[in-house]
């Protein structure tokens, strides 16, 4: 590897960000998006384990768990603010001035993102199927209707 200018931490973080946001991005795409030379991108990905699929999956899972934890903490802090049980948010005053509808929407979004990352359902759907009794009753009425109409 050629000895050149040392890659800054900010550039390394930009490369990681692109990979975390789009794990299928090619090294060429990452190089173009970050404006960092392709060989540097390759070496940094190799160094950080992103080219090793098992290690990459492990890193991605760790980041996912970190996000889940942060989302949950933020949701709990938001609930505290909504309930006027304020604990430790940095900008409490501006959050207190926020519209309750906006806070609850933000909280719902946070919960959905956390649930999605955790593999939980983000919607609850109810499937209504005809019960066997209703099907039997329907068939009887249809049979009577056919008899009455002669069809």
C-alpha cells in the first residue's frame, strides 16, 4: 500500500456510514459518494472487517442493537416529558413548548423504528374470516333461496 496522506477519522466514518446505510454499495460507489480513492476505501473496508461477511453481519447487528437501545431510551424520555416527569433531556424547555400532537407522533415513529429494528411487527392487523357457523348458515339460506326461485 502506498504511503500517502493519512485518512482522517471523518473520512473513515463517512465510509462506514455509506456501508451501514447501503450494505450492497460497491466499493466504487462508496469511493464516488465519499470522494475517497478506491484503494483507500478497499483497505479501510478490509481493515474494519466489512469485506468479511460474518464480521460485517456481526458489526451490523451490533449497530442495530445500539440503535434499538437509543430509540427505546429516547422514547422513554419523550414519554417522561409528555407526562411532565422530566428527567435528563438536554433541551427540556424547547421540548416542553412542543405541541403534544407532534410529541406523540414522534414517539410513535420512534417506537415503530425500534420495533422494526427488533423484528417486531409495526402494524397490528386483524383478519376476519367467516366462522364455520356463518358459512353453514349462509349455505342454508342460499339453498332456500334457490328452492324459492326454482334455480
